[in-house]
C-alpha cells in the first residue's frame, strides 16, 4: 500500500487547540484550516519552507475529547483508511484528555501502517497568548513527513511517543504526555524533527494484518470496564461490575507486581467471570514496570482464575486492545493468545 503522494493530510477532530471563547467557556471551534495556515505563516521563512504541503479535513462535529467513545475511535480509523492512500502522512488534531486512548485504539485498527499517523493537540487554544499549539502542530507536520515512521505516534511538547505506550500525565503543564515503559520515538531538537528508527515498528510490523476496521457498536456502551482495586473492595462490588450480562471483558488494575487481596470470594468472582467467557486482564497500578501475575502468593489467585497478564501495558492500551479483540469473531482461546501477543508494540515481547 505504498503511497506516491507527497502531501500530508490533517484531520481536525476538536479539542483545546481549536477551541474558541463562548459565553459558557471554551468550546470546539470551526474554520480550522485558515486558522492553522495563519499560525504557520508566522514561522520564520526557513522553517515554513521545510513544511510539507497539506490539506485539512474536519470531522462532522468537532468535540471536546472528554466526550469521545469507542465509536469515535472507529469512525476516525475509517476516515483515515478512506484517505490513507492519498497522503504521505497523517496528522490528527485531537483533544488531550483522551488523546492517548484514541492513539492506542488507532494502533490496533490500523495495523501494518507503512506511513506516519501522528496525533497532536494543545493545552491552550491556537490563538491564545503563549499557546503551545503552533509548536505542536509544526513538529507533528515535520514528523508526519518522515517515511521511516510507520506507526501511530503522539507528537507533543517536543517529543514523539509511541501512541500505544503513552499516557496523559499532566493536567495543565505543556509537557502533558509520558511514555512510562518505552523510550521516545523521536525528539524536536533545535527546530529539527529527529527520529530514532531503532525504536520504531517498521520492521516489527512486517506481515501484520492490513487494517482491522471493526464494528465497536456492541461494546461502546460500557461492555469493557476498567476496575481499579482499593483496600476494602468487597466481592459484591466486583460482582456488580463483572457478572452483569452486558459486560464482555474488563481490565483490573491491581497492586504492585500483580497482587490481589487475600479474599477467596474475590477470586471466586473472577473465576466465575472468566468461566462465562469474559476476557479479563490485569496490570499494575504502578505506572512504571510490569505486572508479573503469580510471582507472589497474593497474585496466584488471578492466574488461577484465568485473568491474563497485561505485562507493562498502559490502561489505555489494555482497554482498547480488549475492545478490539472482543469486536472480532474469534474463539476465546485465540482472543487470549492475541492479548498476550505484542501486536503493535504495546507490551514487551516475551
């Protein structure tokens, strides 16, 4: 699916970068293309000259990303696939609140990429004094023109991060995103986009499926909850989450290296849910490091119940992967195998 196109595509979905003032506060704005071009025209001539040509399309209703759902991930992947062959690279302008979730989902839906898809946004609107928006857009455009980048990435605050390894880590600071268990894919250094090809997927993904554009509708309304353990969690609470027929899978965020409270009733709920064919996985609440289920006696109950280890995945990567696998007509054992297999660099290879 190699493209001969030399221009880029910019997709505007909403978010703070494009917001404007309203009587009720900031709201997603429109007319993003002339606004972007005016901002980019303010760059020094030499840097303007280094930007690839691009065209802009906007989703029908730009949103604050806090309103995004799995159906928005699905629609965005379909939009990218529709225009994929026309662009040498793609930049997605997105709100920061759920940007890492969208990036992770796109990575699974767009497996086998042979060009860049770079998500970016801003902590302040494009026209705000001192905004980070222009710098983020410039860097994203430069990275999206780099043919050696062949995956979904996040370009933000001078760093390029693997999308499926990233998390929003700051509520107000410009350096809002982090990649706790994987090094950056690149950096913005002295007004240049510097890529680290040895960290990329361009070799890892060869032979991967070409796009898995699935229907997330049956899973979009809470079918895969994220459950964070806390001291005092009771079995009846876990039952309320996991044994509801509408739940098809779940992510558990457990303690340390993969530990569960010493309560056989909790383990019993997990075993019952797995026995009903629900796809359950566990990661550590600690942002750095991996879950190693069964290392401690306190975690053996997870393994015995059939809960899968999420290793060093982010919550965003784990939940979106569960949704993606559950949307496919696969046997339970194949879903479990694929969850444990690195598909797009989302977890450390065994």
